[in-house]
C-alpha cells in the first residue's frame, strides 16, 4: 500500500485570487485559463504559497502550455523551497471533470499532483464544493470523491478585534 497523498492547504485569499486570474483569461473572448500552484510540501501536508500564471494558448476551448512556458514557470522556484504542487484551470460550464485533453496535456502529471477544475471560467469565484478536484495517481488523474481529504481552504487573514479604538 502506498503512502497517503499530502493534504493541500490554500488560503481563501489565494483561492479567490486563483479564480480572478482564471477569469482574466475570459475577459475579451470566452477562454479557459490556468494557474500553477507552488508551495511548501512535506510527506503529510502541502501549503500553497505562490500562484504563477504561465504563458498559455487558450484558443479553441482548451489550455495548452509549451515546454518553454513551463520551464519559465518552474524557473521561478529555483533556489527556493517551493515545489510545484499542481494547477487550477477553468471550464466554461458547471462540468468539472477532466477532459481527455486535460488528462494527457496537463503539465502537472506526477504522482500526487493536484488538478482543480473551476467552473464558469472562474467568474463566480472559487467554491471548492463546485470545483472538480483531481489527483494524479498511478499514472493517471482521478476525480476524488472526498474533496476535503485532499484539499482544504483555510483563512488567509482574520481580524478579531471587537472594537477599533482610534487615539487622538
């Protein structure tokens, strides 16, 4: 039996920014988009710290990146503790399963890689319950049935003051 995959944590602010970046691909022409997630990983957990938008061909209802654009994205993490954890990409409707193209051309094709499909081009934000969460396991992507065993959205900021006092 293989070791369990690390649970991936992302702050609500980075999740929201992911949706905004995905939607930015569709502002002129309805187009899918892609955002790479980098972060810190141990054997049990991974934490998304950094979003990278690669140069991508988003024509014809698909997202394709070249080896050069992927190398450019990976180069940002050189000499840092960051590792590539996976990606989020958008679909035009509420359908969030991987297509055959997603399965074969997604850059994140390594054991445990996360691939999140965000519906409606990210227009309505990042709602984990509406997304398709896929993990790359044993050489292929699988839609995970228990999303919260694989990814958790956590607070990125909390202001718990009960009152704000301004000194004059």
